[in-house]
């Protein structure tokens, strides 16, 4: 059986002294009216955008029922829930994966993952923006689009573009030993769409 179509991306510095530093290995795919966002580097968690009903980031059912579950068995395995953003002129920003320079470390993703360029600077957030465009609206011919355009059963298209956001500059930090995902929730954090922020992890001294 043929593998279903998906958008695959990773974040990486692609030129200069720190070329090769990167993070993440994300996949976006659709089934019926559902959109999923996950990565093989974080097997225990998956974001599911179910039509207009249930949007959430949850521990997978397989992980939750295993001996190495991340959450207690009596705890809701979807601790992060989101309200679907409104469509504006036929499209909406559905989800954002953001990364800062401080989260990058030596990293090699398979070639089939498109490289989202992170500029080697400490005052910028790089974003992979997951968009939804209704069937009756045109998908913009965006110069930074990543991968193919996917389609839900209703005809709504799902696609990804790259964006950047200015941050207050910080002093350069050591290469992190690992990374963590921090969910971003409208109304709780200063964001207009749900998403995750990739942060670097350092050992305390």
C-alpha cells in the first residue's frame, strides 16, 4: 500500500560556521477531516486537529497504555486542548511550530524532510505555520511554502509556510543537551493560534 502524502520538515542552519545545527523532525498528514502533527523524535505525543470539534496535543494511546506511560492511567491523556481559530477570508492559521536559535544542536534528519532555514541569530523566532484554506478559497502561492498541499474530506486544504518573528536579543548560549516542546495556548500565552515552542534543555550547574 502506498504511503499517504505528508508534509515533512526539520529546522536547520544551512550556511556559515554553525551549518548543521538543527532540531526537530515533524510530519503533518490528513485523514478524513482530521489533521495530525507529530514527529518520530517524540513518539509519545501527537497533535490532533479533529474537524471543528476536538483540537488537542495528547499522549498517544499506545504510549498511555504502555509500561512507560508519560501520564498516570487515571489522567486525561490530552492535557492540552485548543479552540479552533476562526477562518478569515477563507483561511486560518491552525497551528505553529516555533523554534529559537537556543534550541539548535548537532542534528541530521532524513533527506525527505525539507529543511526550514533558521538564521544564525539570537533575536528571532522561526515558525512553521500550518494553514487551512477552505475549498472555495485559493491557496496563496506562498514563496516559503513547505512540501505539498494536503486536502481534507471537505475539500479544505492544509499547507505549511515559513515565518519569522522578532524577539528581544539574548546572549549566545551553549549547545543544549536536549530539547523540549512547550505547548502554546491562545488565552494562556501571547499567541493567536495554538502551537508548540521548541526550547533547548541545559543541565543545571
